[in-house]
């Protein structure tokens, strides 16, 4: 227990408030000092299992307090907590300690200079309580309830853009042509339309092309255009070899059926359909009641769309979701590189740039992941190879002469982006975060169009520590 500079131990006085202070942004040595310590520095200790998060518990009398951190010899304040600038130009974090030790968490980024510092001031009634560096069951329940309530009362209709295009493929198209369309349009999948049935019957995705490449590779040294011309989408979907290949490679058994939703379905149901079926998008289809009318494809809904809706709704009240203030390393979210002694943790799939394209495709299918971090000998991030990158082989008809075993991942990535800086990070491809980044920052980045995952890296070295995806965030928020 920490003491004030006067030597008084508040823990022995009635009415004191044990308060946990947290510095979640790393450092070698971290101290806290404030008005309750006489501005004397007291050491903070790393949280077990999360060495970049420091904590200290101080017993405070109820009332208004100011404090700062000293991180590696530098004075710092937490920009994500309410703070104030003093008459001397210094910035201090502020705290209102109460007997209940719980204040409704509402975002209050900064108290205006010159405002009344009375304890009863309305601004102080809105202050965020200090995070404890770990998950409070109450905070988690509050956050999940509010997200669930929002998603349950808003519909897929709200996801429809004011303008845009939605691409569907005829099941009788040759695989080769479908391959080119996905590449040219920059999309990883498309719904399939069957004119004979007058309905949408499934999807064609990047995973299909990976399996096609692997299957046809067994019948010749090089993949020819003639081979792709002889395979229509419907023939591929119905082929027994496709089903057998999926079973042998550990993927889903049988051709994937169409998972869809209607415009009146609520967003929670749409999100659960995506998660439970392991798909990237769900077509929003309006089924007309008029006889002889075809169903209308309105939109391809994704978790990114839904996350954008959440961000817009809670934009000015992020504090009403308490768990968003916690660093990603302090919550059970994402896939992390196992530490020594953690044999029960799922390993994180990574490859070197010199690994073969065949190895990458095998790993994508066998591990049932959508992307693989590409790292150097020190496990520092160089790039990412994703399922959708397979469509880059359609560029200049590269698939006609490429050998999966002889082509390295580095060479395959060069086919997709020109010019490609050797072993350099592509800002459009590699989206990163730090383990100390708060969850609200993770969500903001993942809500951007085209961002499906963040690679968690160590500051400076960019050594890969984990990966967090859109699916991870929704599984966590929906419980």
C-alpha cells in the first residue's frame, strides 16, 4: 500500500478509496506522482503476463486529485483520460475519487481551461474511472449489452450504400473468366447466379481458386488456359474431386451453400451468420413476392460494414463501452505467439519470404486462416500473404506458367504489386498495431474499408506478437 508524503496511511482512515492507476503504454521504469503523494514519485509494477502495462494501487481520500507519470525519466500524462492544463503550462491527468469507486464512464477528453474546479462541478461528475489494466466483468457485461442492443435494433437495410455496384457471377462462366473478373474488380468473392433455377446458389471465393490451383496442379506441371476453360464454375462446384479435396485438406466438407440475409434482418443476426459460417460477406437479398420476379441482390454485407455502424453510433460516447479503454494485450482477443510454457495456446502461422507459394496455400487451407504474416529471421514483419492474393495470378495470365513449388512468396507478392520494394512494408497491405494500443483504436482501424486484420507488433523491431481480426473483435463483443 502506498502512503502520502506526510506519512499518513489512508488505508487506516475511514472513507478512503483504493484506486488502481494504470500506465498501458510501455517503458522500462514507470512512476506515479500526484497531489495525493505530495508529488513524490512512487514505483509502478508491470502487470503479470503483460509487461508493457504498469499499475499501482493508492488509497485516496474522496475528492479531486491531479497526477502524472514519470516514464523512463520523462513526465507524461495519459491522453486517453481527462486532463487539464495548469497555469504553468503543465498538463496533469485529473481524477475524482468517490466512496463508490465507480463513475459512469463517458468520454470526456479534456476539461476546458479555467473551468470551476469544485468537486460538485458537473464536468467532474462525468469523469472516467481509472482502468485497472484487466477486464472487469461488470465493464464487459455493460459493453456487450450496449453493443448487442444497438445491433438488435438496427437492420441490414442501413448498410446499403447510396450508390455502388454489386457483382454476381453466372455459374456457367468458365473458371478462367471468373478468375479475371475477381482480380479486375478487386474483390475476394462473388455470389453465384443460376439462371435455370432463377436464384442465387452459392459463392465463389479466393479459397475456391486456391483449391483449384492445387487440384489441377496434380494433373500437370503447368496450369494451362485450356484446363481452366474446360472447367465452368458449376462443374467445379459439383466435382467429386472438389468435395474430396476439401475433406482431405481439412476444409469444410461439401460445396459451400449460400449464406444470405434480407434487408429487414437485424445487424446482430447478420454478424452471427458471418461468424458462424466462416464467410467474409453475406449477400443482402430482397426476395420479391411478385410471381415471376427474380430476387434482387442489394449489397454484400461484411463485418467491416457493421463495425463502421457501431463506430458511427458510439462516436461521441465511446466511454459508454468501458472495455474499449483497455489495451489489447490485457483482454482475450486475437491470436498471439505462444510464450514459453504456454503449450495450450494456438500457434500463430508465419512464413519466411523464401517459403514456396505452395507452402503458403497449404497453410491457408490447413490452418483455416485468411492470412499469414511474412517475417524475417527475427520474426519482424515484412508483409502479409492473404487468400485474396491468389487472384494476383490472373495478372498477365501468370497462372499459365507459374510453378507453385518453385515460386517463393516474395515472388508471388511481386506479381500483385508493381513496383514492389523488396522486403519492404506496404502501407496498403500491412496494417499494424501495438500490444498497448487501446481497443477503441483497434476498432477504429479495423472499421476502415479493406482492413480485415491488424498485425500486433513490438514497437521498434516490428517483431510479430499476434494478430487480431474483424472476426476476433465481434466474437469478443458479442460474447
